[in-house]
């Protein structure tokens, strides 16, 4: 007896928009941690975020319909944090700490709305800018990326029959489960989902998170997605991002101040957070430069998240630095999160096993790996390297050098100045796939 | 907005039996063709059918609950042909012929019910017998097999979480689609679904049939399942089975009559059917013996369905016979249907391509291939070699020799007598997997 629910069917008939973002919690946890600090330390800084498609060959403006994109962005702007979401943020513990978010911050969040955006097409790409207070524009990063990535997935699957869609998802499920089975072979490996921004779609990310929870049990330590963490009773995972050193560097009044900016922002961080949240991102202006001048107190932090150097040399470099600082790497944590997939997770895990504590933030290759899954063999489901980066703070240009010049952002003249200040040692081009 | 249909949910809560057989059309087409002939030629013959599990290592009575089995068998006995089903049988064309089933036969079908069964447990297996008029007991073969096979699948998946089930079916879908993609590489290959009897379950067979329809288009020429043929607007495929020569052989009054029995029943067949229904099954008592004494008019038939010899030597033997009879094998059809899977289909297709017309009846490895699909790695989903064979006619023992002694059925003394009459040449043991 196949029963069709007529009410649902009728609702679907009249359906104008299938919203991609349905909650402001559908974002990465680190955005909330950073936001709480930004509000206290930089309440008046303005910051412009911009979409950057590093996969130039994919002409997004020819794939994603502009009206649909505007409708989704406009819909996201109508959302506020729901009462139950704020109650959960207030009452849940994060990283073992109660009351991570203060009452004043939560009261402010209650009225939060995403600010305006500017959108235009330039040479087959979308120019999408968010201008305004840093406290507001920062919150666009994840919804902007999830909206565009999911619209791209929908475009790739438009006009596919019910059957072809069935095959696409069956294959993607089987493919992910093969990876889960390989992950199970590494007995003390722990990892978390970092795949929100470049996910195939929200429902697919949810399925992936459920798969890891089912397949890895406690070794799946959580998700960066706050909404999924709440819904699935998982830990919300994340610390801080490049935008912190990028904005503080942009605000620096001199080259000397610029050189100190990456450490100054981490001093602010440790005034706000502690324990396992004391994870430093070393690569904004090159890991070699960062470690060369790093204060000793950073060696007392829980660990580092190398994010653009190849994982094995990048990890070795940090381990050497710990040893130079006289601390035992075995007590320290490395979080690998740059374009990891099952092969690189295995290699990195085996390489460092027993020498340092490790965790993996598994992103795009977890939540958007449909390579080989399309029965029509099309490449339209391939993930692209799309980011949403701060490009200006208080009207001054922002720069990211990264360990991988292919991931650098900023105006050429400013990049040159930063390279003079921080040096080029240790940077090497690696193809950016996701 | 996830809407739960409360009425459906409540219905499911109160659900006592999920019937496996819900229509008497959920059977193989050849049963109806044979039944029409049996009613005219052998209306008074009684025949006993019995379940035979050739996979002795699988102790079915310890896996399938007896109460559940009885409930399913009893439910099948409540079914009659529905009015729309009889209208379809009357109005549809089969093998290009209108009015394949006569009005008197259809009127008789309208009152048809499955007869009684006898069930008991013997040494870890079910002894399941159907006694009575051949016109009735013959109709138990397929429902008895589908019920036991689906109860076995259900038992294998009992207590699995929603997630594990999701993986099982995702993998099975991905696995079947890999096969479909390989089949597409063979440009003029045609095949049909013969997988009713040993299917994983009805809904899964339906999915497999839809997959072939979608993936192969017109090269998927139909299904042996009459209900699925009606529902999916496909051709119903099938001709005749071993029970015809087995019963006529059992009725033979002398060894001379026994030797002629396989041909006599085919004479009856050609009085009832023509065209592409003129397909002979040569192996009931050994293909070598069958061809040695076969009348020339069999060379004028459309083709043969070798069903227990290995496909390549079995096909070659028939091609040689056609050549000896002076007919061109290129105009003839071989239907391969014995435990075929993608590798053997490819090998057989490549071997005979251009030399003979070919078609494949794809059975168990189409509708019940879950090998490697269970995330728990259990073997409980492996298909077994379960058959339901005629064992007696008018109180005399029935025998099948087959080209493969591992597939022989009957009492040892009778098998010995048949071997004396038909000879042993050309028979060779091959492991029976499905």
C-alpha cells in the first residue's frame, strides 16, 4: 500500500523556494567564537568579505542563476536565531566549558540579522561583496558559500530523472562508507566534520555526519556545523580562522606592528578562551615566519592547525619548533584540515602515530565527494575551490600569504609588502583542489 | 519541513503481516503458459511439488520462523486473480500475439486459489510439499520460493539500524549499476529479468527491473514477472520449464515411452504456441541424449534455452546440432539463463557474437546480489540454491537428470533407470552457486 501524503504533495506543488540556509546556526562553530571576541575587541572595525572562486575554469555565473542566488541570499537575511537555538547556545557546554557564550553576547545575537550584500557578474564569475561592521559581515562567510555550492549542485542535477538521482546518491553513500571502513582500521584515529562550507547540500552533509557517527562512534568527535551539532547531539568543533590575523594585520600602522599582528590577536584569543580552544593557525603569513618569531607562550597552547602546508612536512616543522621550545610533542595536538581525504588521512596518521596527538578536520572530501558517482559521467558535481575571504578592514587592504602561494589573496603591492615583512622561506606551490 | 504522514505511521504501527505475495500475477510468465497447456492435455494428472534447498549448509528452518512462514503461505492462499489482472491477461498481447490466453482458461483462473500445503521441519530444513492436481500445485512453485527467500532476507536484516540498512541498499544499487554500465558496452546485447524466484524481495526486484529499463532501454526486453510486466509496461518473458518433460517422463509406461517423453511434450507445446515461444529446454535428462534423438522439426523452432551446461560448451553443442540438421545458427536463438552474471554474460556474448542470436535471462545475480553489501560483513544475505521441483506425478516418482549431476533430483533408483535410458554422455559436475 503506497500512500501518498496529499498535503505534502500539494505543499510541494506550490513551493517557490527550497531554502538552502534555514537557520543561522547552520554555520561553523568558530564563527561564533570569533564573533564573541570581535565584538569585545574590535567592535567598530569594518570589514569587507568577498567571494573568491579559485577554480577559474568553472564559470559560476553561467551555472548558477542570478535570480535564484538573490532569492537564497535574501532568504538568509530574513533569518534570526530561534529562541531554542539561543537557549541551546546558553545551556550547552562547549569544549567541556559551561557558559561559553556570555549573556550579553547572546542577547545581542537575538537581534542579529545578516547585512546587505552586493552582487554582480564579472567575466562569468559572481562578484559578491559584504561590506559593513566586521561583527556582521563575518557571519556571511559560511551561508554565502553553502548557498552557492548547493545551487551549483542543484544545477548539476537539474533535469536528471528520479532514477539517475537514485544512482548518484547510492554511489556517493557507498563511496563514503568505503572510506569509513578504512578509517575504522586506524584504531585511535579521531576526526571531525569540517565540511559545511563546501558541502554538496545540507541534507547530504547531515547524512555524512550520521554516517560518521554510526561508523566511528566516539572517534567521530563532532562537527563544525553548529546546527548539526545541536540536532545530532554532537560536539561543536572549531577554534579560529585566518580572518583574525588578516584583519589585525590590515589594521597595523607600521611594518613593525604588522610583524607582531599575528601574535597580538592570539593574545586576545587566550584572554577569551582556554584549554582545547588554544589552537593556533600558523600559516596566514607563512608558517616559517610565524614560528621564527613566535613567543614561548604559544608552545604552552594545546596545539596547531596547519592549514596550507602539505601535512607531513608542515607537521614536522611544528614538531621541530616544539622541541626547540623544550616541550614534548607527545603532549601536543596537531589538527590537519587542509583538503584531507582518506589517503592523506591514512598517510599522515601513520607518519605521526605515537609522536604527537592528532585530529583531522575532514571537509570537502567528506561532504562533497561525488567524483565518479554521476551515471552520466559529467564533471558538474566536482567540488570547486570557493572561499569567502576578508579583503579590507577599515578601508585598508587585507592579505593572506599562506604556505601555498596558490592560496594567497590580496592586492599584488600589498602581497609584496607582506612578503618583505614576513619573508618567503618555506612557501611552496601545491595545486589547490578543494 | 519534514512532514510525517500520521495516518501511514499509525497504519504501520498496527501492521501484523507485511505480505510477500500480494498478487497471483507475481509469478513467472511461463507458469501461465504451461498451466494453459496442462489444463488441456493433462487435466487429471496429480503432481507433487517439493521445496529442495541445494545449499545444505544454510539451515533454513533455523533462520526462517515457522509461524511467519505459515502466515505468508496462508496469506498467499487467500489471493485470487484481480479483475484488472484478468482483463490485462485477456487484452494484452504477449510475444506479439493477441489473445494468448483463451476465454475459458481466463474464466477458470478467476476462481483459482492456491491449494493446501504440508510443512514440517526435518533436520534443520523445511519439508514443504504441495500435493494435488498438477493444474494447481504447479502454481505454488514461484510464491513458495519468493516467500522463503524474502523471509530469509528479512531475517538477515532484522535488528539492523536504519543506517546499516541505508548502506546495504546504497551498495547494492551502486553494485547493480556498475553491471548495467558494463552491459551497455555490449551494443546489441539483449536480456530480460528472470530473477523472481530467488529475489532478495519484491520491492528490490522492482528496483532492479526499473534500473534495467532505465539503463538499457529497448535492450532490456522484459521480465518473467507477470505483475512487474503489467505494472511497468514491459514484455512478459518466458516459455516452458523442466516440469513438462519431468511429469510426462514420470507418466511413461515403459522405457521406450520414457525415451520419447521429452519430445512428446514439445509436440503438445507446438500445438499450443508458436513463434518465439518455440524454445526448447534440452537438459532435463541431459542435452547430449536430447539432441541425439531429437526430431528434425525441433531444428525449425526458434531456439533453445540451455539451462545447466556451462554456457559456452553448451551453446557450441547446440550450434553443432543445428549445423548437422542443415540450418543456419545465425537465424537461431540461444537463451542463456543458468546462474548468469555480468562476467559470464560478457564472456558468452563475446564468444558467440555474430554466430547465433542470443538473449540472456538474468536471474539471481540480478535480483539478489548483496555480496559485499552488508556493512557488518555477514554472509546471511548470500543467495542460496533453493528450488521447488515436481517429485511425483500420478504417484510415480519424477526425475531430473540435468547436464550437471549437482542439479539432479529424484530417487536414486529412478535416477539410475533414467541414466540407463538417456545415457550419461556430456554430463559434468559444476558447482551450483545459485
